[in-house]
C-alpha cells in the first residue's frame, strides 16, 4: 500500500505564497483560514541578513496524536496513508482535544461560514462551503481528492521554484524516497517519534525554528472569527 509524503526544499522556497493561494482556491477554505501557512525566520545583521521561509501543513503522522485523543473516531487514515477528518463525525461541540494535541498548530475549528464579501455568500461560496461543516475541525489532507485521481496536491503543482516534491514513501525507487533517505532531509519534532510523512531539505527545520514556538497560535483561532 502506498504512503504518500512530501519533501520541502527550504533553499528553494522564496516565500511567494503560491502554495497558500493554490490551497485556498482548490479547497475553498474560509476567510482567514490557512491549511498551509508560511513561517518566516530572519537571521543575521545588516548588511548580511538572510531569510528562510518554512511552509507548515499537516505532517501526516503515522502515530497520529490528534486521532489518539479524538473521542468520536472522526480522524482516520485514508488511501495512501493520508490523515483525514470526517466532518460529519467531528461533533465535539466546542471541545477539541485534537487541536491541542497537534504539536504543529495546523488544526482549526470551523465556527461558521463567512464570505469574502462580508455581507453575503456568493453562489460559488454557497456551493463550495458545503464541504466545511460548522463546528468541525479542518486541516490539510494533501488534496486527497486530487491524489486519488492521479494528480499532485495543488500546492506542489503551483510552486514555481519546485521546492516541493510529492511521492510514495513506500516506493524504494522514487525520487522522494531517495531524497528523504539522504542526510539532508529532516522532520519537524523528530524527538516526538510521530513518524511524519512531511520532510524538510537543505536546512534543519529545528534550526529554522530555533528560539520561537513551533505551533503558530494565531492559526489555531476559530475559523470564521475574522475576515481576511
């Protein structure tokens, strides 16, 4: 059975945010909601200053801390090992232990549909927001609907600098396995032994996040609590 994963080359990421835009367009996420976000790290002093952009998304852990605390069994592993959340089964009614259990801060709670135009939902929004159940937890699913159709995740396809490599971690001959097997590929919080399927290349993610909290608390806000 396939186990899909992703490698992100931090030396290639330019912080263009094409991945975030592609994700919002593909998955019709609500205003202010980011299933993939870009963290920034500046280093050095003028005139020798450098910046690293770190794309953050669900790490697709084999040992899923979110699923372990889910009281309704809404979080499961789908085709290709992709971690999925069933919005109809996610009925915690404000109690979201999975959000707190995720060490990466990538799970969000949908508190109601909001329009990008403030006063009303457009026909496009009315149709696409049906997939976002109010009160349910949401996150990146590697564009599961695209992957099972033989396509790549929208973020990977949209990246102009080819910083993202998607593939099957159970395919020994794949480019992804070759890259992940190298010393350059590192996982976030490997000390937790979660066996994630997302890796970072050409710069240690731990080094990139040195001195700052890993989970972006701002991204844990309730979906629909603000517009933008």
